[in-house]
């Protein structure tokens, strides 16, 4: 997805370098860089740097980038001291996201760190993989009220009007935590009665509601069906008010998705429903 | 999902405490703890600790845990110095995953860190949210060859025999990177010809193949249909050999999913297909 960024010539290069997927380096490095809103960064994620040769390729890239402007910043999650030393010799400012903390832990635990970092392929991982795979399949089958087949085994049922963020939140909970998550759309048909819609009513204790702001909902719906009743501010206002009334009447916990990321919504739902992965 | 763990009495408590979702604290903290395979840890993730009062609740928990055994380890991603100070006073060994690195960056950038850490709700985030939402919907619509409607806009088409990991990998790429990812199952019908299956053949440059080991595939299929031809080792061996031949003949890049996590597979695919989020 394209993102607005300063031109390469003026931006400071930021590298996220990992001997594994690079996701942690990128996540934590980006959170740290967010503290410097006045600086433009040009970001590069380089995963699977797990050989000295691989590190040397990265160093060549960095030195080419450095030749054109500011000193690059490099966030590293690599376990090998030899590979880290190569990266350090690049001339970039290296932020070692692992090493220092490992020394702290060694001191606290009175034990020497092994070389196991990044090795996650024991039996527990295969079980975790099965659980996630089942969870994603369950989520697809039970997306948007398509199937009511196995609601009795759901960990959570996310309910909300159309376009409040049910589907991405459901998928995130399934993939990240391996939870069985169904979702059910609240439509005009669901509001005349006081209780929850019939298919989910027997599972009240598993329900979690989403809401948003009318303006945000109208924008999102406009993307799908421009200039329709469905995307009108009046209709969005009405549906959200009815949904929130329904949640309150039935004591369904709910949250407003308009200012939250998918990760945050998922963490709130986990906490509210007292779920553990 | 239950995981094997040592009993609470003998395990050392490990807390992942965050003023946001806790995902980064848990990911990086777990990677660090993996270096100490001889120590059993009892893990707790506590997200959204963003007030001093919230921190005091955590401290009470930690002190209760510490009273029964070893000194707890606490991994923190909190931006407020005041909250961090509360946590430090708990008696736990606190590993501050942010603070020290922020000081390093301040020195490197010659600039003072703002208090923006964890605030991710600018316009870029809404765009990112839209992109992810569209990507997840696209992935659901195009899962398992269900729809061929919009393959021309796909960023990647994952192809593989049934149960090689197409669906979780597809969802992860969509959710994490906002990419448009379709997937297509290779069945016995697809092997008599030399080329790719007709629906995906026009998109050869977007295809990425998955394979696994016959034993692993047989185990996974056995979960779905025990004691069937489908899950037999002979059938699995045959399908994988044919799939790998197909990939090689058509120069489709592919990887073996048997020893890789969903995150690793996604990162390899991103790199191989030269995709950027």
C-alpha cells in the first residue's frame, strides 16, 4: 500500500534488519521512530539476514544509501554476534533490540543465554499452527452471519452494523490468538425486537459489540456504495444508535472502533471477554 | 490454546506490560526468554496499562506472585516515565524495551523524543485500516479458488495442494501487509497438463507455490478426514511430487511450509515477490 513519504533524497534511511521475519524489528523500530515526528524516514525491512554474507549485502546497501545523505539508522533483531558485528561496521547507527536485554536477563536469571533465539519449531509450534489454521477456517465459515453451524463452540461472536470492522477484527483474533470467532451483522430487521437477533441470542455471554462514529461509518460505506441510502449520514446515525441501544439493553460489552487499530480492538476484546490465547 | 507449562509454584513469573496492545512486548519478550530453555516461565500479558492507577494494579499482582517464589521478570513497552517508575518499584526485574533505545535515537538524531509513542491514529492509519479491510475481504472472496473475479488485481496468488497452509498465509499477508492475495487449490484435475491451471495461468508472474512434507500433509489431512485416501501417505506423496514438478516446470517460486511459521512464510513470499506493504 503506498504511503505518503518524504523524497528519498531528504529522508533519513531507516533499516529494520532481522535474522527472522523482521516483524518485531519493524514494529518496535517504527514505534520508536514515531517519537521523532519532525524527521522523515525512508524505511527498508530486510528479513532473514542469517549469514555473514547476507549481512555484507545489507552493509553494501547501507553504505550506498549513506553516501547520498544522512547517517542511516539500523534496528537489528539478530542473535549472532558475528552478524551484528558486520552490521555495526556499516557506519549506520545500530540499535540492537535484543543483545542488551539478553545481558540483563542473564544477570537476573543467573544463567547464560543459549543460541536458541529465533528457533520456534518445536511441537508447541505445530499445535499453535493447527489451532490458528482451524481458527481462520472457522472465521471464514462464520463471517458475516454466513453460517450458524457451530456457534456453540465460538469463543467470541462479534456483532455490529455493516462496515464497523467486524471482519478484520475477527481475522486478527483468529490468526494472532487462535480463537474461534464468529461475526454477525446487525441489520434493520434486528432492531424491532428488544433482544439479540435469534441466531445469536442463545450465546449472549459470547457476544461483543462494535460501534463507530456516524461520520466514519458513512465514509467507509461510501467507499462501497457511493451516494446511497446505505451510506447516508442519517442512516448511519440511526443504525449506530439502535445498535448501541441493543448492546446496552442486553448488557453486551462493546467498543467504538473509530479510533482504534485492529490490534487494539483485538486486545480490548481479549481482555473484556477474559480470553487467553 | 492450552500450552504445556511448568506448574505455577515452580515457574518464574514473566509479565508483558504495555500501554498499548502488548503484542510487541510479548513477541520480543518471548524471543528473549527462548534463550533460557532451562527456566520455566509462567506468562501474563497485561495490555493498556496507561495510567498510574493501572500500573499500581499490576504492581499488586506482581507482588502477590513474588511472595510465592522467584523474582518476576517484567518486559515493559510503556512510554510514560511515571508509569515505568511505578513498575520499577514493584521489585520485579524490569526490562524496558523502549526507553534506552529512545535515548540512543535522541543522540543519533540530535532531536528530543516527543511523547507520541503509541499514538498511531493519523490519516495514514485510517488509510492503512481501509487497505487492510479491503485486503481481508478480497482474501475471503478469493479463498480456495472460490472466485476468479478479480485475479487481475491480485498482488499474489498462492497455489498448493489442499492443506499446505494457503489460507492462513493468505490471511496473514492481507492483515499484516494489506496485500491483495488470492489462493487456488491444486487438485488431481490440474496435473495432467503441463501448464498452470487455466484460471491462474494468465497470472503466472503472480503465482507462488507452497509444498510440505508428505508426512506432515498426511497428519494435517488426517485431522480433517481420518483414514481416507485423501489423507493417505501415498496420495500425499503423489500430490506433492506433482505440485513441485508443476512449480519447477513453470518457474513458479515455492517454499516448503513444514518447518515455517505463518509469519516466516509471509516474509519469504514478500521478499521473493519483491512486494512492499
